[in-house]
C-alpha cells in the first residue's frame, strides 16, 4: 500500500498531539474560539514552513552567487508569497 504524497496544506486532516504553554493556548482560544483553534495552528505552521523554505532557497542562492541585500530578500519574500498565493502550490523543501 503506497502513501499518497500531499503537499503542505493538502490532504485529509490528521490528529496530532501538540503541547503549548497554557497562556499561549488561552490566547489562541480568546482570539479565534475553540472551534477554530486547529485551523489557527495549521495556518501558523504553514506560514512558518513557507518562511523556512524561502530561507533555505535564499541561503542556497547566497552560497552559489554571493550575498543578497536585505532589500533583495524582502522583494524575494514578496514575489514568493505572490507566486504561491496565485498558484495555490507550495515549493518543495530541500
């Protein structure tokens, strides 16, 4: 039986165990309510993954081509967000 490969943000929901400081959990509940707690966590994790993937791409580029200015990095983040928001796809992590 082969597993179906899912991209970030895709596939059926699966239960995982997550430990958070109570203050953080309560702040999330107050902000989004109990019913949207999981969606909030999923969105936060996806944002973090997207940031890490872009950081990996930028680090690889810098290793190959040299330093990238902060202005160029910010522009890369904007383009990255625009492209993947339009396409609805996530890049593969290296």
